[in-house]
């Protein structure tokens, strides 16, 4: 499909009880292409009344979906996986248009996001209980698993497909119904995916989609509804904290995938070629706009100059442009705020003594571009070491001992992912034990996998998405005692 055919094929309404409907207030919101600033589509802008209707639909559909045999739920997800493979080019292009990532990376996200459909289609049929005598021998204990109920899923803009499938697939596999609220900056992929789910045979009301510029008021209606049983959120830690406070009222089950400040530690015994490859992947994938992006490169002094030199050579050769152009590796940032944030962090680091090896400035052209940047000699106390950069800026600090590397790596309120490069097995094992992190790449720069438990420690969140753990976020346990037969 051409860009305009594709955009025309994306629904522009809210999905409520299986119908695509206009917002009750008649309002629309504009979706932009961040590489040009142009409006690419107008879609419905949901109101709190629409939120109530979506919640009603999810609550009404729950009993039927929960009672649907696991095999049928699994087959629905598998059909969705197959359809996504057929439409992968359309989904990739749509993400590039609304979010800006290079097309090759968007194709990678379709592959990664699709795996959650396949993984959870398989997990659905493995939901199991247990039965056995209690230790006293006075009765039989039965433990069963049940879907938690209607769920509210809030996703961010940076991975429009994968963040949706990572929540929707386990919810549906477990027998839950959902209301999904994608980010207002990139809602089209979720709308298109919901259409795909219906093409795959999803019953009405099982998935409902609200697109809105009024996230707070719309979300409050749903979170305050006593029929809601679960809130799953991916986004910033500050919004996650607000949502946790709101969720306390209904004692909701919550999953929180929040911010990160990933350390990328390079020891002097690392294979430097591999460390440089890993660094480029861990930093510049998604134009640096990933919660798993390496934020602080912590490099042993004796190899720091060589590492800085090699990454700078690679980064200076990047091609910046619209993600649809051949060979582009750096697309636009999502909006002006993101460019301003990168600029502020770089300015602060330079004022405190960092050296700009390449980049270090916004790019003067339509759209919201910031040059791929390498900073060396970043000094302790620089804001860039504390805050999530969410942009294409690679910041290098140095260390001299393993203890110092561990101290710097753990010196953050976050704990989502850490990367370590060393060829010393014992040192690698010590780092696994000492780093405060929910995930770790040991001589690897990208760790995400649908079969793995994704999630963080400390302010990076609660719960896990993917893996065997992922489906349990949407199940609740019941224990029954019966007399001996
Ligand atoms: P954000 O917190 O601004 O927004 C995330 C979502 O929450 C969006 O859908 C937004 O519309 C919605 N939202 C905002 N305020 C809300 C409110 N008061 N009530 C209900 N919903 C509200 O984050 P973002 O800028 O979209 O995404 C970037 C952040 O997400 C980064 O911090 C990044 O680390 C994090 N992230 C984390 C993971 C992870 O798995 N840990 C993955 C991707 C992104």
C-alpha cells in the first residue's frame, strides 16, 4: 500500500463493543509525522463518557471471554500472529510514519511485537492448577487460576506495536477483556492492530480502544470503576506513581513498566569490537528512545579512549533522515520537547567538562531532529547521568576498579536493565550478582524477547511482561480445601 492508502485504511474512531464510533463530544485529535511535522490523520478524541462506555463493554464481554476455552483463545491469538505476518510491511510503515523510527527498525518491532501473540497463544493452553493432600493428611488442596477481570492497558509512544501486544496478548490469553489507551502521539498502530484482531475473529467488547488527548480525566473514569480489576502501564515513572496512587482505591492489580537509566559497563578485558557493536545497538536503536537504551557508558580508563574513538567513528557515519529513506539509521525524535531535553542534557554535561566527539546539536530542518552524539569525559554530577536521555546521545564516564564500576552502575534510582562487557567469566558472574537490575545483557546489547520476563527493579517498576511470568500478571489464584475423598 502507498502511504496515503495505508493511512486511509486505519480506523479513525474509537473501538467500543466491537463498533468503530466517533467521540461522544465530536472532537478529534491530530496525529503528526515527526519527520516533517505534517498532520497525517485526524482521529476521535475520547471523552470521559466514552471511557464509561468502553468500560461497560469490557465488563459485559468478560464472562463470555473468560468462559471461552483456552484453545479457542489461543487460536485467536495465533490467527492474529499469522495476519500480522501478512501485513508486516503495512504495520512497519505505519509506525515509521507516526513515530519516526527507520523502516528497518520498524520491521524489527513488528517481528518482536508479533512474538508476544505467538508466545501467549502457546501460554494460554498451559494455564494449570494443582491438586494434592495437605501436609497433615486431613484434606485435599486444590489450587486454580482465574482471569483477574477487565483490565486497563496504557501504552507509550516509543514502541507503538510491541507495547500493545505485550499487554493485550497475555490479557486475552488469560481470559481477560481490556480497554487499551495508546499514547496520543502514536495511536494509529493500536487502532490498526485492533482492526486486525477483529479480522482474526475477536468477539465484540473483548478489546476496546480509546484514543484521547485527555489521558488523565479519561483514565480516572476507568480506574475509579469498581468493575476494573487490573491496571497495566508502560511509561514514565512519574505518571506510573500517579496511577499507583489512583489504583490504591480499588486495590487494583498493577503492572508498571517505568523508566530506566541503564549502565553499559565495559571492562578492559572486553572484546572491544563486540562492545562497540553492542553499544551502538543499546544506544541508538529507536533513536535512543527506549526504556532499555544504555544511558551511561561506564568504561575502564585504560580502554576508554579507544572505545570513544571507535564509537565516534561509527556514529559520525550515521545517516539521518525520514525513516522511510533508504539507509537512514537516525530518524526524528518524537517532538520538540524531546529535542529540547537532549539539548539541555548535552549543554549541562559540556558545561561540567564533557567533550563533544561528534554531534551535540539539534538539526535545522523540518521535523524534530537531534544529531547522533558522543560525549566523553562526562563528569560526576552531570544531569545526563541521572536522567533518562531518551535521545541519540552516548555519554562516557570512566572507572578504575570493579568496585567503582559497580558503585557507579548502581548509583541510580532505576533498575531496568544493565549491560556488561567482559571476557572474564568469573567477573561476569560477579556482575550478575552485584548489579541492581531486573534484566542484564552480558556481552549482548539487546535483551528483549517475548519468552523472557521483561521488567525492572527499584523505580523501574512492578511485575513482568513476557515469559512464563507474563500471563500470571493477568491471573488470580484460588485455593480450595476439600475433605479427603
Ligand atoms: P508517559 O508517562 O508520558 O506516557 C505514557 C502513557 O501514559 C501515554 O499513553 C500517556 O498518554 C499516558 N498518560 C500520561 N499521563 C497520564 C495520566 N495522568 N493518566 C493516565 N495516563 C496518562 O511516557 P511516554 O513519554 O509516552 O513514554 C516514555 C517513558 O516510558 C519513558 O520513561 C520510558 O522509559 C518509559 N518506557 C518504559 C518501558 C518499560 O517497559 N519499562 C517501555 C517503554 C517506555
